[in-house]
């Protein structure tokens, strides 16, 4: 019977932990006065069955989309052996 008692105690502790973890997001504060946008565009061109070229551009806007933050450009070549 002690085995069942130990299992019930562990289940009760687990349930209490689950309830506490569910309440954590309710008490946290989020920053909601700023909006950012991260957008990207990707082009790829298959040259033949072994080569593929890719170009990707990303741009980031901050401060409720009113301020340019940064951009990234990636150029890649894929080769199948």
C-alpha cells in the first residue's frame, strides 16, 4: 500500500506544479507598445541537376514599423556530389 501512497503523493505534487506553471503566464508582463517586422524574400535558380543558386534578402523594421533597423543579404550555391 505504501507504493500507492507514494504514487498519489507524486501525482498531487505534479498537479500542483502544473497549476502553478499555468498561472505563470498570467502574472508576466509583456511589452506591447512596440511592433517589429522581420520579412524576407528568397529566390533560387536551379542551373542544372547539380548546381543551385540562392539569394535571400531580409529586412527588419522597429519602433512600430517606423524605423529601419537592419537588413541581411545571403547568397548561396548548392552543389550535389
